[in-house]
């Protein structure tokens, strides 16, 4: 019986390892798309804007030290001028209200909004292309 348990454990570990390798490959692919967008946005003359972050409860927006381009009209995600992907959501805090929020880079997904409400997800490449096509008129 211990042999079956060992085989099951080994199989689960192999599956978990394969899933993690796949996830990392997708993150690397999405990161390449994000960096290419940054380069294309600069080349196209898209003006970066100072990014803000919304509190988790949605009641407040805090300034950040980041500049870049929002990818969704709700301003929840963006690409920074540093070529990183940002999820612009932070906990409410007095420090954030006074000094601004610190938002670390996030691992970019290949599917933006995956797991959200129906109709709110789209491939990262499509979101980046739409943002680039909208140019400076996007708002």
C-alpha cells in the first residue's frame, strides 16, 4: 500500500511541477508582450500618465510614483514606462492617502481579466494592441 501512496505522491509532484513550468512560460511570454508594448508606445509617441491605484474597497484612489499607460478603462491595470505590468489595487491606509501608494510589479497574465466577470477578459496581446491603436486619445 505504501508503494501506491509513493506513486500517487510522485505523480502529484510531477503534475504540480509541470503546471508551474507552464505558468512560468506563460508569464515569460506575457512579459515579452508587455515590454514590446512599452517600446511600441514610446516609438508611437504615446504620452505616459502618472498612474493611480484604487483601494480594494474602491472608495479611494492614491497617487503612485509610477508612470505608464492604463490598459483598461477602469484603470485597474497598466504597463509602466519601466516595461513592467502593474495591478493598481492597494489596501486602504492613512500612509497611502498622505504619501501615495507603493505598487510592486506583478506577473503579467496571457489572459487579462481571466476569472473575472463574463466578457471582461481578453488576451493580453489584444488588450495591448487596442491600447496602442487608441493612441493618446484613449481615456
